[in-house]
C-alpha cells in the first residue's frame, strides 16, 4: 500500500502526465490536420540495360552475369524502388522500356529447343518475367505498379523501329493482369480505382490495332490518371490525342480535379547538349510536330501534367509556360549524356544529367499538388532532391 | 520542512552543474539555394565531429523541409569506426513539426570521452523528410573547438551501410555542455543528494 504522500504525489504525476499527453496529442492532431496528403504516387521509366552500348561507367564487362542475362540495371532500379517505397507511394507508374525487347515477339523459327531459346519471343517473356519479379515485392508492400508501354516493348528495331501487333500482344500477356486488377488495387492502395477504362479505344484516333490495356485510364478519388501508348501500330511517335481529349473531358464532367498523363516518349525532347553545340535531335513525339501539338493542346486544356521517359535523363520543363512535362527516363538505362562527353563534363549542363531519377507526387486535401524529383549520381551517391514544383489548384 | 530544503539544495546542485550549456555545433541556417538531400526510411545522412573532451549533448536540431507534420525522424549518435559511423551510443525520435529547425532537447547524452563521433539523421517512420539545403558556407562550428568541416556519409538502405561522401551538407545544431571535472563532481554530488532525499522519503 502506498504512503498517502506517495499516493498524492503519484496522483499529481498521473495528472500532469495525462495533461502533457493530451497537449501532445492535441498539438500533433492540429499539426497533422494542416493539409494532409490524400494520395502519393511515384513515377519513373527506363530500367532496361543495353547489351551493346551500356553506360560508360558500367561497361558490359563489369555488368553482373544477372544483368547481362536479363538486361536490367538491377542496382539502380532496386535502389529507386527502395526509396519510392520509403516515400510511401501508393502507386508507381513505370513509363516504359522496362525490357530491352525491340525484336519481334512472334513465331519462332522452328519448334526446336535451340530456336525457341534463341527467339525474340523467349527474350521478351524472359525479360518481362525478370522485371515483374523485381516489382513483385512492391506490390506486396503497399505500392501498386501501373505499367506504361514503351518503344522497346512494342517496336521492333530490325523491322524499322515500327510497332508490331505481336509485341502489343506480348505486352498484354505480360502486363495485362496489372491493367487493372481492381480488387488487388483496392487491397494495396486502400481505395477503389473507379471509372476504369482499359478497353479498345483505337477508333478515336483511327488506329489499326487493338489498343486495349495499352492506352487506358482510371480515377482515384478526384484524381484522374491516363496512360497513353506513344507508339501504336501504324502510327509510331504519336499519342492518341483524340481519345485522350474525350477521356479527360469525361473525367472532368464527373468532377475530376487533377489530371495526370503518362506516356513513354516526351512531347518535347530535352536538349542536354551544352550551350553552343547542336541541340539534341528530336526523339519523342516532336518527330511529328502536328500530332504532338494536338496532344499538348489537350494537356494544356486540362492543366494536366505529363510524365514520360525515353530519354535516359532527368528534366522538368513547362514547354508553353503552363503545364509541366516531367521527364524521368533515368531509371537505370544507359544515360543519354555519356560519361566524359562535353554535355556531362563542360559544367554547362545541369549536373542532374547523369542522375538516376524519379518523381514523387503528393496530392493534399486542399487540392495542392507537390511534385518532387529525386535522384542519385552515376557514382551512386546520396539521394538528392533534384527539383520541386507545386501545382496551383 | 527539512526534507524540502534538502531537495531544493540538491536541485540547485544539479542546476549549477547544468548551467554551462552552450552551443557545440552550429552550421548556420541553410539559405535554401540548393534543394538538398533526402532523409527517409532508407536514406540516412551523418556527419562526423571531433569532441575535444567528454561532451554532454543536451539538444540537437536539424534543418528539414518538406516533411509532414507528425512524421518522425531519428537522431543517432555513433562512435567512429575507421572513419564511418560505428557502434550506436544513443538514438531518439524527433517529431517533424514544420519546415525549418526541428529540435529535440533534454537528451543528456554523455560522450564516453574525447574523440571522433558521428551524428546521423535517419528516418524511423516510412515518411520522407526531404530537402536539407546547403548551409551558408559549410560545416562551421561556432563553439567547442571543433575540427570542422567534418566528414559526411550517407546510407541508401543497401547492404553497404554508411558510406563517406564529401558532397553532403546540411543544417545541424547541437547544444550541450563541456563539463569540467568540478562540474562533473558537482553533478554527481547533486544526483547523490537527490537519491538520498528520495530514499528518505520512501522510508517515511
């Protein structure tokens, strides 16, 4: 039994502790309610390795046997995923070129084991399988993977860098379960994906092949997400602007407040050449300026943000001074700004040109949207904040 | 009455011993000219410092931006091991309140002796606290006879642990005391008196 004085002392301590706890909880509750984040997503692209011309700092001779076989930059891509998960991203949009591909995922020369193993079809499926294995842990720990087709998935280089129906089919065979498993989405993200549109919308842009699960869209709350295939069969280097316009219009009419569009190729090529040198040749949708302008007009009309890859480099720009193009194509593939090149060493180009990079976007309750780009250098230094932008609501 | 006077005297002894609290490290407030580095559940930053004597670390402040109010990060004190953070001496969570200086106080961490140590900023909850802009200048101590700028290191969550990297700069403030032998004796004496007072109270 406690001495009375001790009991009084204990009561005072208890009362003071309770008061302190209440104040702490109140302060924390007030602080937490300032403008909470309602949804966080990340985006990156281009993790595939190159068997012929790997990055200068990671020559093929030093690539691991694993990466030589499955053609991934495992070290960079795994680290990016670690950080994205630490940032509590509920969604990860991967903007294409997750595999080397670039062949024809069609019939094999013969049914012999040797020919099957040597076939492009086998290479596609093998590389897809490795990439899916790399992202599987993210799906099990709170981050839903949303894939975006890139030119290495849908085009064949030997066939003139043209998209192929066989490759579009291989895309659906290897990524289709993610586009979109609404039950799994709800379990991972915690909220429903609604107004899911993954069907064949090719007719909007007079496309010849089935575009189901290649260009698609869905809502999460008042945010609308659209994925565009920038290399559809018969119309390479174009985005389905007509479908996108209709899709964003529908989303807006049902109350969407935020519009995020993901594609592989940039609408505006980022020139990483140093000042005074010839600019980087057009490598994205700007190969066809007319269709590109149609696409960008849609982006501007809906104050959307366009996330892309293809160029293995980081850049954020506002081509027309309003909507952002966020280029996060340095997910592990050989940098476009080559080691030792003037663009990388002159000091005239941003020191982020050779940074593995991604962007994380937070939508706040107030409607404010924060875009933060992160990256680490080609020597795998500390993770830096490369650029931040806030979208006005 | 006598017990109250006794307790007050003991408290006075402790207060006198703690009265020499001072700034041990102060990098200055970052100017925001550079976005900075990420601190989250996998990305850690650390800075080495040289304590010329057995410091007592009372408060630590880190200049952070971009976190969510209510998030936590940790400050950790390590022994130096071949130029990198070694054995952990102490660690405590700090609540992120707002952009700017986020501080923790009343630590009372006693360094075992003079030598090289590391202070790490580490995410304890999986939330991002990005953006540690470059301070005005570099790691410059305003007190404590430090060997600064100190070395810096980072961890990216891989098996390699902390790695040195000279490029890291971030805002850091450390307050505490450089106890002299007399102060240490006074503190020990004060603590002893508190213990005696407490024991007498329990016996009654």
